[in-house]
């Protein structure tokens, strides 16, 4: 298998986070469309907290998982490069989304 560059790994990790966020947003939209009735507030708060904890785990694994793996295998420089590219691509996508929202 061909070795992927740190930049490509960072981009793929960020795309994974974006797809996950899109799926969770879609879930909330579907729930809003399907459950027009007023569910008990306790259920809503419980569901939001469970989704928050689950999302922190998933996105944390996507962003920091491979870098942590590299760091544990004494490849600190490569781990920092992958993490740096991941964070830079994240910032880039955030800026693009903000600019698009201001244009719309």
C-alpha cells in the first residue's frame, strides 16, 4: 500500500468529521420533521447529552486518533505534522463555511 502524505491524511480526517457532522445534522432535521409533537423536555436533554458525549468520542478519534497512534510509536514529528494539517484543514473549512453563510 502506498504511504499517504501527512497533508492527505489530515484532509481525510477533516472530511470524516464533516461527514459525521452532516449526518448528525441530518438526524436532528429528520427528528424535527418527524416528531412535530412536543416531546418531554427530559428526553430531549438526555438525548442531547448522549449525542454530545458520543460526538466528542467520534470526532476526537477522527482528529486525534492517528496522531496519538503515531506518537505512541515514537513518530512524534509525523504525528505533529498530521495533527497540524488536520487543524489547518479544519480551520480552512470553517472559514469557507462562514464566508458562504455570509454570502447567502
